[in-house]
C-alpha cells in the first residue's frame, strides 16, 4: 500500500491541467518523447515546462532519459499501475461497507 505522503504527491502532480495533458500525450508515445517536442506542442516556455516535469519526476510518474543535450520523457507505467490499484482498492473497500 502506498503511503499517504506518496498519494498526496501523486494526486498533486495529476491535479494540474497541463501535467495531466502531458501524461495523456506521453501515453500515446510508444517510446520516449523529447522535451523540445512536448514544449512546442504545449507552447510553454522552457522554465514552465521544467517546472511541470520536475513535479512529474518527483512523483515518479515519468521517466527521464538524457542523450547529449536532449532530454526524453516516458510514462512510468508501473507507478500509474499503483495508482490504478489504489483506486480499485478504494472501490473494493466502499463495496465492503
């Protein structure tokens, strides 16, 4: 079971519209997506994009890979699976009442 601190961090990361859209865009990529491509798609400044990715990385929702000067991101499907399991557990607890 995830700790309450981890859950708060995850839900905080997912509560922002831009970060949620980043998650949705990354879910459509089979491989890593470059930060440059994502930044252009969202029309955000580099500092704004870095802010969102810092929060997503801290919550472990995305993986980062650096190749030279380029940074690539992908979803951490294992972490998203933990969120899904938590939600299913909540549903089962609610049914058990």
